[in-house]
C-alpha cells in the first residue's frame, strides 16, 4: 500500500456567524488599543481538510484550523512531495521527513499545524485498513467513556444571560464547565471587579460539586495575573488557562509556583520539545496541546507518555475526534473538552459543520465505540452550500 494522492481543501464559512459584542472574550490583543472586538482576530471561520489516498483506495482525513489558506500552500508545495509513494504505515518516518525538511521555518506555528493535518490522516488510514478505531492502535481503551466539560460561556455584561447558559449545561448533566474571561489589564479596577463578579456568580450557581475553569486566552499580563490569582483562589477553580502569552514560560512558572490556582497551557505550544521545556521548567499544571496543531497523533502520543512520567494531566484544547482518540488511549487524560453549539455560534464549532461522526455527550460523558474505523469521521455535505471551498 502506497500513498498516491494528497488533496488539501479550505472550507470557509459564508453563512451567518455570531455577532461581536463588547467583552465577548479576552485575548492576547487586549493590552493594545483597539476599536473593534479583539477576539475576532482568533475566531475560526475557515478550516483545512486534507485527504490522503492510498493505492488500495483508502482515504484518510486530517484537518487543521490555524491559517488554513497558508496551511494548504504548505501541504501542496512542501509536504505532499515528501509523502507521495510512501507507505502510510511508516508514520514515524514520514513525520520525521516532513519535520526535518521544513525545520528551518516550520517547526512551530502553521508549519507544524500542516504536518499535524497529514499525520492525523495517516492514522485514519491505518485505522480504516485494520478496521479498528485509532485509539485501539495507540494502546487501546483506558476508560469506559470520556468525562468531558462544557466549554463555552463567553463573558458579557448581561450576567443573567451568562448564568442562564451555564444552567443549561447543568441541566444536561455536565459536572464541569469553562468560562471565558471578559476583561483584562487595560480595563483597570472596574474590569477586575467585573471578572470577579462573574466568577463568583457562576460558582454560586453551580455549588461546590461542579468543576469550574477560567480561560484567559493569553489576555493577561504577568503583573495582572499575580493580582488576580489570590482574589480568585477562594472560588476553587480547577485551573486558570493561558493567563499570559505562550512565550512567557518564566511567567507561567512564576504563577504556578504561587500554588494558588493550577495553571493550564500549551494550546499554542508545539512538538515534544516544546512540552519537554514546559515540564522541566515546572511551568504548567495542565497540558493543553491540540492534536491538529502540536504535530498530529504521532506527537500527541509522545507528549502523553512524557506527561505520565511527570504526573501532569493532559486535557487537549478542543474536543473533536483527533483529540478524543488520544485521550481514550492514555491514563494521563482525566477529562476532555467539548464545545457545545449554543446560540448557533460559528467558531471552534465549525468542525461540526464540516465533519460527521463526533459523539454528543450524555450526562457529561462521551462514548467511543469499538466499532469505529479510523477516526470515525466523514465529510458532512449537509452544510456544503454554506462554504466557499478552495481546492
């Protein structure tokens, strides 16, 4: 069996999208003066899909969401020539070949996201060839089902609407949920007070038996985070996510050393070497790579093994099947992220409009069947008229 074709397509959403509103969510842009809602810089309205076809007709599906137009160019120009004619079972060799041939510019960021998309497709091929789910090829089932948390709750100034959304997740049986913080350093004491009020109200709604997490999305400075953590400690948060920009590893380590609230990060880190650095420098309490960014399933599995040795939990950024399979196959992952579609927002949830096959949670748990072949996803044609497709 040889790889005979690689097809990279960009799906750009042209349907209705969520409407920006003040303090929708914090982001790394928040320390800058900006006239518009800053989260718009980061929201996903486009996605890359890559299909890798073999000589016996198997088609593996991979994906990435970072800068999909650029990822397509990288795949078409640099990565496809590296894998055409090769055996898809040699995924470690092919990963090293793609990585080393692009290392001068591709070892972090969009180059690695493009490699991730192809690597995911190679694992999908192997699962389909063996008629087994990918998690069975990674070591097998380590848990009956995946505990997951509802990841939404974008902050806004309508506290009643915010809490009403949270209540829907409680009613659905979730025992963990994550909110996005709304204010940052440039908003001064008023913004700090609003952040605290929102977290306090959420904790009062949930009571003590539901895990709460807070996403900062790189929107705080180290100084601001050091002021916030002591105030928020009383609300028993499971973690504070990406409080500072990912390059500030010393800042992460300093916040972790405060030992007030666990510090989560890694959504914007890449490869085994990036996480080796974070772990050895004692910078994070929770690892949050995304398989379709970090280097694909091949690298995600290596990071899981490393995390197990350091006894640091792995809770990947976003749900989606490429992450669920690696979570199922390791004891290092106690819980998974799940993006509910609430008020028909199109962002991270774009995945559901492009692919079919992702499970829906029942009472806060996701089930992965042993009957899945490969990743268990197919292209979704139900919304095809909502996309511009660039081939």
